[in-house]
C-alpha cells in the first residue's frame, strides 16, 4: 500500500510540476511589450520634446523610476511624475526643462499584468532649431530678423572702419587750414552700432537653441569673436590708436568671412573672398559718409572740399573695383547664371548689382561736378544720393548673407556619389523626404502625393528646403543647391560617429515641417544581411505586429493596430521580398543588434529595419511620398 501511495504521490508531483510549467510559460509570455515611443527609438527630433511617452501592448503600472532621461554624460533631466493613459497602456512623463541639442537615453520601468518588473532603455536625439523662414518658391530662404541685425553690424563696420580711413584726408586738410571746423569722429559710434547688431544675433541664437550655444557652437563662437573685436576697436579708438582699432575691426570682418556662404562652398578661399569684399564695401561706405560730413561742414571752403573729395574719389575707384570683382566671383561660386532671376538669392544679388552700378554712376557724376569752379549744391546732392544708395547696398548684402543660396530648379542632377550611399527617409508634415548621404555630399529629394490622375502630367511643384548638420557639438548650416524638381544637394563632410541632420521642408499647397535624422558614419554593405533576414522572416510562418500608418507626420497618428499575417503574405507586400534592394546599408550595431537602411530611389521609398540577435525584424519604418508606416514585431517568448 505504501508503494502505491508513493507512486500516486510521484504522479501527482509530476502533474503539478507540468501545470506549473505551463502556467509559468504563460506568465513569461505575459510580459508587456513596448510598441512605440515618442520620441522614437534611435531617431532624432527637430524640437526638444516636452514629454516622453511609452505605449505598450497591455495595461502596465509605472515603476518607482518609471521614466528617466539621461544625457551623454549620465546627467539626469528633471521629470514630473509619470501618468497613465489609454487604459493603462501608455505611460507619459513631462520634462521640466527643454533638453538642448544632443543624444539622450530613456530608461523605463513598468510592472506588467504578471506582477514582474520590466525595465529597458532606448535612445533619441534632439536636433537643431532652424530659424530661417521657409516661405518662397525655391530653395532660398531669408531670415528678415537676421537681415536687420546684420545690416546694423555692416553699417557699424562701415562707420568704424571707413571713418578711420577717411580721417587721413581730413587730417591733411586740418594741417593746411587749422581754421576748418573739426569733425567729431563717428568711428566709436559705428562700433557701438555693430555691437547692437551682434548682441541681437546672440540673443536670437540663444532663443532658438540655448545660451550654451554661444560658446559651444561654431556660430556662437564667431559672434563672441566679433563682440571682442568691436569692443577692442572701440577701446583702441578712444585711446587714440586708430591703426590698432582698424586691426581689431579686420578681426570682425575675418569672422564674418568664416561664416559666409562662400566659405561653405570653398573653405578658406571663400572666407578670404568674403572678407576682402566686406572690407572694400565698408571703406567705400564709411569714407563716403565721412566725406559728406566734411563737404557740408566746409561748404564755404572750396579748396578743402576739393581736397577731401579728390581723396575720396580715388579711394572709391579702387574699392569699387574690388567690390565688383569679389562680388562677381562669389556669385559664380554660389549660383549659376541661369538662377539669377529664378531664385530669391539670385534676385537679391541682381538688385545689389544694380544699386552698385547706380552708386558708381552717381560717383562719376559727382567727380565731374567737382571739376567746376564752384560745384556748390550739385556736388552735395550727388554725394548725398550716393550715400543713400551705398547704405541700401549694405542692407541688400545683409539680406544676402541671411538667405540660403539656391541653384535653378532646372539644373541637372547632383554629382555622382562617391563610395557608399546611406538612404534615409521620413515625412515632413505631408512632404516625403528622401535622403542620400555619401562621401562629402548630401542629396535630399522632396515629394508630394499626386493630386491628378496617375497617367496625367503632374503640375510643377514648388519646394523650399533649409537644413543644418550638428556633429561633435558644432552646428553647420547647409548650403543647399537645386538639382532638379524637388532635388537639393549640399557639400558636407560626415565625421566618424553620428551626425544630426535637421531639415525644414515646405511645398506650395501642402503642409510641411521640420525633421531630424541621425546619420551614422561610416557604414557598410547590408546586401548579405538582407537576404538572410528575409529567409529568417519567411521561416517564421506567422507574424504578429502592431502597425501605425499616417499621411501627415505633423498631426497625431492613429492608434496602432495589431495584425497577424502569414510570413509569405507579409513579405509579398514588402519591397524587399526577394531579399534584395537597390541600396542596402548596415548601420553600426550594439550588443548583437543592428539596423538595415534600404533605399529604392526610383520609387522614392526608404525602409529602416531593426534586427535582433536572432536575425529577426523587431521594428520597421517605411516612408514614401504619401505614407509613413511604423511596425513593431512581437514574437512568442518575447518579454
């Protein structure tokens, strides 16, 4: 009997163990799965997020440290208490302060229906704030706030530097005739006006990014250098050291050359060309204003007026030649002749040229008038008109440096890519954005959904695009040029590691937006990986995933839908079904996981796949001209 009892006890233990094992397996499979995040995992956002949102496939309870946000240095960002929504499937926590540009790690903790604590992390990045206006019908865009501030800077430089140069002529006149009325120098006032302009630019930069950008970013450092140069020039001029004050002003002008469009296109030579152009223009305008003051103050002393006018006209001849020569070379570097009338930048350049020609014509007329015995009021009127025209030239120059150059939209396609091409894509509002990054080059193609019959001729679409790249803590504006309808190209170097690309796209009749992307460099071919991943996916037989589809990334997307399909049916709908893609790139991996970027240029489509250690697709993002599709795959046994 005891043997029977022992046998019965053993059978019972086996059955209980089996039941517990089955229940244990069920519990293991009941762990919550993170479906979607906002910001997205391994993505970049153009604006600092106000909240962090996690969406799960089941109801969860926030853990003790539900959501923590850490920067690259491990510093934790202040967060409000986490809150639940969507029936407990979403956890949201608000950031107390807007995070500055950079890469961040989100660590989260939740308690699932089984009572177990689940914790993981993901990364996201904050991109750049683009302050240029995106209105217009080409890839040019003008920031009018920056235009006014740079006009103040240029006027200040002209008064500060041009006055110092012109004072040499008036000092000779004083030596010859000590009874002449002494003119108060405008050079210190010019330095102060320039400081107002630079201060405004610094405030604008701090407001659009953060205060730290003033010493961490290239544009901020340039503004600090210009501030130091103007303050030094002001101090030296007041100390009676005009030559040293001129050297300090040349430092300011050199800094402007470094931030110029021409320096982006032709580093080094472009900066030198811009600096020489600005020096000549500043001397021309400042010397003229000082000469005008002398002519009016000494209008009863014809010999003195002739002397200073003769000195100015000789100076103006050389500055005119330099301004026209350097301006012409810069224009040819930045845009083709065919874009002179079809782009905002070209139109501004044409207007500037006309004003320069008009000013030179008035100057020639004034010189002829000066030869008369008593030039009188006619001479003063002519130099007054010349002054107005040249101050207008400075205003147009300020608009030019605040405008993104653009080539004609009918220009041939971009130069051939060198080496590997990294394809990325997304939606900026309703505009499809397809990016191809290659060695030393960026090509961006914008597209909008067709509004007419598929076989009908699509009307011309007008696009606008501005952008910038952040790498190693330095922001660099992109000098984008047109390379066809919806096509833009820019020369840019991709440093080792990750760069952050931020683009602001607009299209007439469609909602645009600003997007940011992480660009890892270098990359490697993913052709063999894609074939293997498709084979693994096909072997799964059945797939379960959560899908979200939107045609307007600027609006709140729909609720993710759970779908269960056979792997064969799923793959039949995918562009990579045969295991190949025109462009397949493997992105840097972490802990056995990696991503594949697939590009289909002819279809304007891009796919980004996240792959786990078993070679299975865990996340998919597909973008084209009409849609942005995100999918999260769930496999049996996944936590």
